[in-house]
C-alpha cells in the first residue's frame, strides 16, 4: 500500500471514523474509515477498509478500498487489487493492479488545468 516514494504520513483517519464534509490536508492523508464529502491533499491513500463517497483531489491517489464519486489525480491514480472505483477519474497516469475494479469514465490529459 505504501510505496517508497510516498512522503511521510502527516494525517490519518482511523477505521472507526465517519467523516462528513470537506477536508483539506497539507501532505499525505491516509484514510481507513468512511468519508462522505470532499478530500484534498498532496497524496491520498485509501486503505482496504476505506469507503469514500464524494470527490478526492490530490497529486497522487492510491485506492485500496471503495470509492463512489470523482477522483482527480494531477500525477497518478493507482488502483490496487482490493480497490473498487465507481465514478469518473481524471489523471495523467493510471495504474490498475490485477483484481482492481473500475467502472466509470477515465479521462487522461497532460494539461493539469483540466483536472
């Protein structure tokens, strides 16, 4: 789930946490709980237990849990083998590990202004 190029983890939402609203984080955010709303960080890591309904915006997004909504990754979107995405994805690069699921529109552009 963590790759060597990830910055250190600055913020964490635990598995027993339910959050509703908008969350803006400087640095890396790991989510193990449930989010209903909007996330914005430099890097967002959604673990196997994470459930997100809403919008996620970051330079890098790693999905190991379930997402229903919009993903906007300025650099790369990674969907791991346990990741499930239902919604629209906007990114420059995408990586899907065998077993990862995605259903929705994928738009890949090099122009970050479109993200």
